[in-house]
């Protein structure tokens, strides 16, 4: 039932918005992980980021793609939390930092054990439109003791113009979605954070919507 | 429902025949040289099938369907323009109103209100958008933004809507109907690109504007102009109300303005240091890459025709 709801939501509402109202300049589609367990690390500018990344997958695989999202934001009221859990299928995570790591990431590990593909925004929040914020280390704590999960970096640009933080009016823009190669296994958190940051900057070179005159 | 005027019907068959020839030649080529990579050629031809297929289906269904198609093309082109040309974050709401001009402009086309169609964007949108910008109040980069936004709307909405207006003009050549005008304009514009390319490949020596487009030559340009003028001279009386002489002139106009449109969009991309304006049409690039010449040929051909015949 949930699966059907999700498919309907994406087929009727999300996909027309992503592919017609917006529009993607997609590069590196062959790098997109097709089988879980896997982790996508993307930069974050807009609520649309999640919807765009999920639209890259066929409807039949949608239930396997799980965005990791802030519990304090998405579970703040009943409607939003019903929507986030059932229509999108998020894995809620607490940003308060009072929990122990094992507890904190239990939901993520459970999903990865099932063979799901996780979407994570290592910048933590959407920040200023189209600016990269500092990359947080949480992602390392999820993947470092798993031998089966690799991180695929994805750089997006343009969505922060289409629907930036705090705006309700969606303005059509094409956006770049550049999918990089899987990152090698990292020894330390710094190594992983730097690896993600470097590949974001590298992938940014292929964006065509961020030129300055 | 499907009463296509005979001349337009035959023209459509010829175009489909050309496509079929292109596809078969590609297959033969691929079989003769199996080790060569023809992916781009294949994508290009496949995309042509899609574009022409969608156009013909809309033209055949009804003028309204075709007007909606051109409105959608304007939307895609405007969106692509705003996406690659830098605009300020503060202008988001202004851009929204620029998009709103599309349904209004094409509604004016559909009811055939010529007087309003021709001034709506150059007068009303031109004056209203800066007013909306003032209300937002961001003055840094104001001039640059106002110029960019209006140029974008003129090129992608105003210019392209002229193709749609051909469909609501009174019919003066009943054998070809209004579909004939659209097919004539689109075919001559695209054929001009092809001819200039082929003549340039065959004889090209003297560069015409090396700074913008190093592959464009005088030989390609002149060869294209002559070929198009001649073909247009013979095709014009068949598909449009124009006589042989005026068709010849229309061909000259389409060929020269098509060239200009092409290099104008090239300069824009060169300024932004990008190769293609998007990835919407496999093998071709973005919609602006495909409509570059058309944005210049449509209004010029339209007003030539309008002056001569209406």
C-alpha cells in the first residue's frame, strides 16, 4: 500500500515537475548505483534535491531509495511526518546530537542491511542557495564499518534558484545533475570528507547553469 | 478532423521520405564500417524523427494543438535561457512573470488579435517587468538583469510565437493551407543550416567570423544563400501564397537571418564558455541550439509575408 502511494505520488506529481517544469542536464548516469546497499552523497540547496535524485530511479525501484532526513524538521507535525514517511520514505535522523552513534544511525544500518540505496546530504542543511557548506562527518560513521557500502558523490546546481530555502513559489529552471564515480574506501573521517568535497568541486566543473559573465 | 491540404500533405510525405533516407543511409554506413562509432549520428537522426513526428502530429490534429506545441517550445527555450544566463537570485519573481507572458502571448495568437499580439511583449511586458523589479528593490545589477530578461523573452517567446501566428492568418493558398506556411518556414530554416554546413565542408576557405564560429566560411554562407533562394523560389508558390519572385526573396531573407541567428546564439554560448545550451535533445544539445536560426527567421519571414500578402 505504501509502495503504491509512493509510486502514484512520484508518477503523477513529482516526475512531471522534475522533468517538465524543471528539466535536468544529467551527466554520468551510468555511475548511479543500481543495487543496494549503496550511499549517494549530494550537495543540498533545496527540497527539490531529494525529489530529483529519486526521480532518476525507475518507479519499480523507488521503494529501495531512502533519503536520510532531519527528524526535527520532517517529523515536526503529523501531516508532514505522515507525508515524509509514507510518500517519500525518509529515514529520520536526529540532529540534536544527544544520542549515541549506534542508536543514531540504527535506521540507516537497517535500511542498508535490507539492500536499500540511501541518499544523504552531508552538508546537513540546505544553507544559502547554490553555495557549498561545510561537509559533516556523520556519513563516515555510517559507512566506515560496512564493507559493502560505497559512497557515490552527486553534484546538483540550479535547484536553489528554482525553490530556495524559505520560498514557496517554484520558478522553472533547468538544473545540472552530475553523478561522479564511486569514492574509494576511506580510512579516516577527514579522508572521506575531503574526498567528497574534492569530487563536488570536480563535478561542479561540468555544470552549465552556474556560469558567471 | 484530418483534412490536410494536398500540397502540405505531399510536403510532409517528402520530409518523412528524407528522414527514412537518412535512417537507411545510417544503417548502411554502420554495416560497412562496423568499427566506427556512429552514436552521435544515430542520436541526431532519432531526435529528428521525434521532433518532426511531434510537430506533424500536432499540425494534423488542429491549429490549436500546434499553437500549444509552439507555446511549450517557447517555455522550454525560455527556461533554458534563464538557466544558462546568470540572473540574480532576487529576480526569481520577475522571471516567474516572464514565464506568465507565454500563455498570454499564445492566447493572443489563438484568437488572432494581431494588434495586441504584436505589441504585448515589446510594449507591455517590456514596461511591466522592470516595474516588478523595482518593487523587489534590489538595485545592484539592475541594468544587466533588466536587459537579460527582456532579451530572453523577445527571443524565445515573441520571435517563436510568429511561427504560431502563421496558423491563424487568413488562407490565401487553399491548396497548401496554413500548415504549408509553417512547413515552408521550418523546412527552409533547417535546410539552410544543412546547406551552409555542406557548402562549407566542400569549398570552405575564407573564414567569415573566426572569433565567434571558426567553422563558418564565406563559401558555406554564399553557397547556402544561393541554394536556399533557388529551392525557396520553386517551393514557395507551392506551399505559400508568394509568387516565384517573392519566394526567391523570402529564401534570401531566411538564409541570411538564419545564419545570423545561428552565430548570435553561438556568441552567447561562447560568452558563457559552454558548448551546448542543454541536453534535452540527444545529438543536438539543448532547445536553443536547435531553435537558434528559427528565432531570427520566423519574425522576418512572417513580416515579409504579411507585408506582401495581407
